[in-house]
């Protein structure tokens, strides 16, 4: 299968001919991504389980997914709602099946679903740890696994796809965030998953990247209320989730050919390529250190090294 417009264009829409599945697309960033993909001509599978910001059931259930799909259709686009739990094998499999059954293909997967249960580390329960890692890590792994199996089968059948995966990490995953040990660990895990998936799936025509967005969502507007508030004077709303979506759409299109295994921070009008862990100052004596020697060496290396960025919420 190939796209109707393989390289995309402003006139035709960057994603005309592509089918895109977006998880957690009922509100916030996911909704903004779904609408932005549709505006560029994509047919969109809008997934949302319809839960509260902490993952507990909401009264409207799957309503948000239906509402966003209806919004896309009302604007002249094509969309279908999917209300399954993508952190379960059945829900992830049905997400891919919905794209294939409805539109006959799947070109791009945007893993975005998640929620928070914030608590300081000494008060964090095992259930709060497990639940947050489940939605963010299994909620990325399972849809990716099912989509990748489909794309690999295409490639082995002689029709390699031009497939794209965009995972969602966070500054909390890059730097850590006070009161969010579970969320920070999960979002750091998303980065590792992204790097491995990019390395393994490239041979099948699949590119995998991650974004670390900063935007106003149900998860951030309470924790960082002052920072995330929309300006009252009508000036540029740097925290609007719609600011992140253009990069996600580009990464999800064929215009991003050759870009894989990368992490981008996106906030307001700023895009940053994150360079991750790289070897810094090193000492090799080619013999075993004593503990005291190791300590002296570590201190001398730290004196040469660049100071790390502070953890979110830590004293500066």
C-alpha cells in the first residue's frame, strides 16, 4: 500500500490517504492531534476510554471519543470512535482491527493515552504505581506490538509500509518530577521503548519517534495551574495543546522520511531535539579502583561535567 500523496503538500494535506489511530484522543493533546491529522486529510480512529484524570470511570464513559469523531465528521473529515482499553491485549488488538475493518489500512499510530495519580514517594501505594505504569507503558507497548505485527506482515508480503509511530513521553520522563515517581518512571520507560522499537522495526518500513510535550491538559492544569492558565489578554496561548500537534502530524506523515529513534520536546512555539544520555567526562586507569580512588575520580569527573537540569518541582 502507498499513500495517495506520498510526500504530502500544503494544498493536498500532509496526510491525505493515510489512516491514523490516536489513543487518548477524547480530550487535551489527543483531541488536538486527532483534529490536526483530520485537517491534513487523514482518516482518524479516535480512541478514548472516557475516564477521569486519575483513570477512574467517568459518567460519560466513551462519550469523548464519539464527540471528537463527530466533530471531525462535521468538519467534512472521516473518523470512527474506539472506546477500548488499549492497555489490554483485546483493546489494543481491536484498535488496529477497527482501522483495518473501517478503512482497510493503518499508517500511523499515536500513543497518547494516560493519566496520573500523583503522590510523594513515601506515600505512593503499590496500586498507584502499578496503575500508572500500566496505562502509560502497557498502553504504549500493546498498540505498538499489534500495529507492528500488521506492518511486518505487510513487509513480508512484499508491500512494505511507510508506517509511523509517535509515542508520548514527558519532561517528567526526561528530568523527573517531584510527586510523580510513578509517572516519571513510566514516561522514562516510553523513551526506552521508542529507541528499541525504532531499531527493530526500521527494516519493515516503520519509523518510531517520541514527543515530550508541555501543554494544558486535565493532567497538568491542576498540578501546574498558574503556569498552564490561558492568557486573559488574548495573546499567544503557549500552553494550548494545539501547539504540539503540528510536530506530531509531521512525524506521523511520510514527509518525515528518515527521521526515527528521536525524541522531541514541544512547547508553545518551541521544538527541541533532545539528545539524551551521552558519554561525558571519563577516566580509565585500566586497573581496579579502591573505593576512595573511585570517589576521588568521580568527583574530578563531576567537576568537568555539565550540571544536570533540575527535576521539575525541585528547589532551583
